[in-house]
C-alpha cells in the first residue's frame, strides 16, 4: 500500500515539475542574471508606485473579502436552515457567478453600469443629460463589487453546507439554559463554524489577491494589483527582473495562505457526525421567517443575476445612434452583433472571425478536461487515502500552488522555458491546454478528494475478500462511487479553460485566439460594433458556463466541500 501512492503521484508531480516549477525557475534565472536578486527588490523599495501596488493588492483583497462575507453569511444561514420553494433553482443561480470567466463578469457590470450600460443610457434619455451620470467603471467600487459578485458563491457553499450539518439542538440547549440569541450564536454556533468561515475567507482572499481581468477592465489604468503590474511590466515595459520579483512576492504570499487554507479545509471536509442536513432544516413558516428568507434571497438574486441579465439583454439591443460608418441598424432589438461574429471585413490573419474563437476555445477546453482528469484523479486519490498523514500534509499545499500563482507568470514562464528542444512547444497546439490544465488542476483535485474520502473502507475490504484484485476494486467499487464527482471535476476544468485569460493573453497565437482574448480586444477598441460584439461573445460564453454550473449542481455529491 505504500508503493501505490508513490506510483500514483509520479505523473502529477512530473507534470508540475516540468510545466510549473521549471518555467518559474527559468523566469528567475533569466531575470536575475544581470542585476541579481537585490536590484529588483531595491527598485520596489524605492518606488512609491510599486509600493502602492503592493498596498492596493492587499487592501482591495481584504476589503473584498470582508464585503463578500457580509453578503454571503446571511445567505449561508438561509440555505443551511430553511427549506423554501425554488431553493434548488436559487442555489443553482447563485453558483453560476463562480464559474463565470472574469472577463464576462467585467463585461456584465459594464453592460449594467458602464458608460454605454443600461443604467446610464436610461438616465441620460429620461433626464436629458449630456453625459452619463453614474461613474462606476474605473473606480475602486467597481473592483470590490465585482469581487463580491464573483466570490459570494464560495461563502454560500463552504459555510452554508457545513452549517447545514450542525445540530440546531446545541443552540436550543443553550437557549434553554438562559442564553439569548446573540450569546448562543457567539458562544456555540460561531466556534463550530469558525473553520469553515476562515477557510472560505482565505480562499476568497487568494482569488482577490491575484485578481487580473476584473482590475484590468473595470479598474482601468488608475488601479493595479500585483497580477496586473506583472502583466504590464512584462508585455509593455519588458522589465523581466522586476516582473519576476513581483511574481516571487506573490508566490510567497499565496504559498503561506494556501498552506493555512489546506489545513482549515481539511477540518471542514472531515466527516461531520452531528445530524443529516435534511434533519436540521425547517420550512419558512410565519411572517418573520418568510421576511428574513425573502430579503436575503431577493438581495442575492439581484446582486448575482443583474449584471448577467444586463449583459444578455444589452447584446441584443442597440442603444447607440446609427452612424453612416457603422454597419448597424437603428436603435432597438437587433441580432446584428451576433451576425457580425462570423465576419472578418479586414481579411487579416490577426483579426479572424470571432466565431472561430469559439471553436478554438472548445477544442482547448476538451484537451484540458482530458489532461486535468488524468492528472487530478491520482493526486486526489493519494490525498484521500492518506488523509492526516505527513505525506498528505506536505503534498496538499504543493498541489494547490497553481491556485494562487499568477496566470500571467505562468504564461511568461512558458515563453521563457518552453522555447528550446526537447521542450520547444512555442508552435505546439498543446501549449494553451497545458497552461489551462495548471489553472484547473487544483479545482479538479479539490472536487474529487471529498468524494474519494467518502468511500467506506468496508466496501473495498468486502470486494477483496470476495477475490477482487486491487485493480478490480478500483474499477468496480471506487470508480462507480466517484463517477458523479468526475463529471463535476470535468465540468470545472471545461469552464475554467473556456474563461482563462491571463496566461492565454501572452501565449495564444494571433490566428488561434480564444474567446476571452477576442472579448478583451473588442472592449479595448472604440465603436458601437466592437462593444456589441464583445457583449455578444460574453453572452455566449456566459450561457456555456451557466450550463456547466447547472451540470455541477446536478451531479455534485453530498453537501460538504470547497466548491
């Protein structure tokens, strides 16, 4: 049994060694070859702007995390303790933002509150104003609210699912002994929920700390996180030593956070022997309960669906006045933005028809699913079988490292490291799926591990007593039990690949762009047609990822887990 985990770890660790650690080491070697390590560090210390980037990265991540907890904890309580009509649909709808590509989220808020969005257009028309009155894009509030939109699902799932298993009789006993509602929550419920809340907060903080597309599109040139600064220093200034130093700072920070997160999540995913979730919930009866549930559900639905609804509706409505040079119809309902996706008026190799990007993205996503499952399943198996062991405690943070690593840094590492034999993959169609697999790999492991941990050892022992070989036990006992989890992991990998932008922006070939790359190109160009095509592509991507989230909700196993 000791040799089996080592054999299963061979492929995942080799993959990480070749396509994660080696590219990062290559960046450091090339970048520090001239001035050494201290020169870029000294530049950061002396530069007010770079110190400002570091401070803003931490500040916005902390503020976004607190706002996400404030928005998500009431919803977690409602999902944990109440049964109400439409709850399954509500749970599925609130899960959609988590799998939305960040560029789609940015486009959704742009369609709702941007200069050409619904709110500003309606206010300008109704009030006869000369300029849009709502200034949302290029503000810090745009970044914070978009992060809340994107990460509230994490709090709802991790805290809500854990909360659902806490026996309400513990609180009732405290009330019987004279404790009021607040004291009961503070002394009984909160200590039990603390691991789940802290794990969710750390995961949200990691995502916000490495935010890229949201800050790039909604924050504008005034705001920059470490991720955005790495991209700017690499692509615009070609300052590799400074970009590498910023990457090291980000890696060190996220490594510490990831280690703490894996320890806390291990406590959350540990089997809870209190009460089944179906026994802890009650119907929302009485005006007080109905009002509480209605307010929380209504607020979350508005927060998490309004930008997506604005995006979809804005993609079929032309709000701009027709100009002679624009191939657009008059104001009103139109499918012109979607029809334009099949056209390439310049006949340029770089400006390929946007519809072609959809096929390219689907092909990359399919390859990512195969790679991510092939590597993630054996890694998750080892973590599940060795839960609590020293090997598991060391391995878990290593496997989670890509989760907090700058996608831009990964793309740069591929350019630097994979440009010479025997790993000259610059022209290989596998380059982007490999990068996407690195991003999706931690999600696949985190999706499969709880399901593998749920396999009762007695089932495997019974099969072996009946004469089954170890291979037959895996094939006929383990695989059927985790089949639904495999579908969830595959869907995660597929949707993550479709929406990945940071690494793809650096390594995608111009004639084979992905959907997020084309969306960013359109959003960066002036003109109603470009803006409309960006919204149309974003809507298509939104529908595909929403279908993926519904599939995840349909096939997920149990009620305790990170996602």
